[in-house]
C-alpha cells in the first residue's frame, strides 16, 4: 500500500481544518493518508481539526511556546510512523482531485533512486477560489541584505510530459520517499528565512535529486491578510533568527567559531561546490547565473 504521511506545521491558522478536509476529500485513496500535525495555537481561540483525529497525530503546543516554523516542522517529522512516502505542506492548501495518485505517478517517472518533487503551487483564496496557474520550476531571484538566497517561480512546465530536473526546493510543498526524513531531519534551530536553501543544499549533497511536477497538484494561500504571524506574536523572534542565520552561513561557506551542525549539516554523497556548479549559484560571491534564474536544470554527474 502506498501510504502517505502528510507533515503540517500550523501556527494559529484557521485554514488548517479546511486543508485537512480538502486533502482527504480530494484523495483517490483517502484511507492511505495519515497526518502529523504540530498545532501551535490558543485553546478555545484557534480551531483544530478535531473531527479528523482518526487519521491525525497531533502535537498541541501553546503558541507562546512556539519557536518558529522550522522548530515545528522538526517536531512534525517525529510523528512519522513508517509510511513509505511523505508530503510536507503548509496548513493553508487546497488540492486537485486524485492528487495522491498523481504525486505517486509523477514520482515514479523521475529517473532517480532518490527523487523529491517540489514547487511553488498556484494560489487560492479562501474558502475555495482557485486562481489560474501553471506548473513551474523554482528559480533563484536575489540575495537578501542578510545574504540569503530568495526563490521565485520560474519557467512554465505546462507543455512538459514528465517532471523536470530542478535546482531548488520549496518548503511548503515537497513529496518524497520517507527515507528523506531520517537522512535530512529538519534543523529545529532554523527560524524562517533561509529554510528553503538549507533544505535544498542538504538534500542535494545527501544524493537527492530535485524535480518539479509537470502537473498542478495543489494550491497555496500566499498573502493571508490579517492572519497571525509568529514574528508578530513574539517580540524576541529576532534572537531566534540570528541563531538561524549563523547556522545557515556556516552551512553555506562557514563562519569562524560557528557551532558544529552535526546531523543538520551537509551530506557526503555530493559536495557544496558541486551543487554551486550544478545550480549556478555562488554563495560566497552572491552571484546567480542566467539558467539559475530560470530554474530548469540539466542532467548532472557531479559528485
């Protein structure tokens, strides 16, 4: 059976229940779904998907004790119970009919022993208005003032007949064999900015190949006006962010005196230098090649 473990880190999100409901309703094989949810909220104020407890493993965390999205994602991964596939999503998503079989079908057509499917999905507006969109690559946009690579949607894949090899991973939507959970555990000391490039380089250097779906699987709420944000509720969020940036810069080139990243560091199957050559991004010089700005990759043999 192709069981799928769906990881969700939810912070005071009124869309969480609707996201779980829609995933179940639109799945071709809903009995093969299980959810690992880290619910960060205020009891009696922020709703939780209580009617779906039969398929949800939920860790309840008072919002005041939350340490950010990556901390919560690391907790969600611990709720895995042996399902062979895993899907990481945000708590504000909608799905296409048969999304589960579609993901399994596309993953099977990725010519890699360790494939991961990922993208920025098209947008939706609650409750259920799906915006027009196309499947796209992920592309490099720019380096922020903090030296963190920012990503955007890239080339359209609407005419592709199979998933396309990519350079970057999105944090809010990726699907892979569950082997990825113990090979690349989430670093709980990351905060928010830099999450995606951390995930990308760690996955790639551990031998995972990134692919972008050639068909739309789901939709994401991006703007979320008026919704609670962790950094708005926690005035000392910047201290967590400083720790996260220190760790990210250590991962991507090193800072003298930086702490050992241990199991949250790079893999040994491919090097960071090989990734920079493959992706077209130079982290030290903060340069981005033309192909990196499109997001589409070519086959590689770099080790």
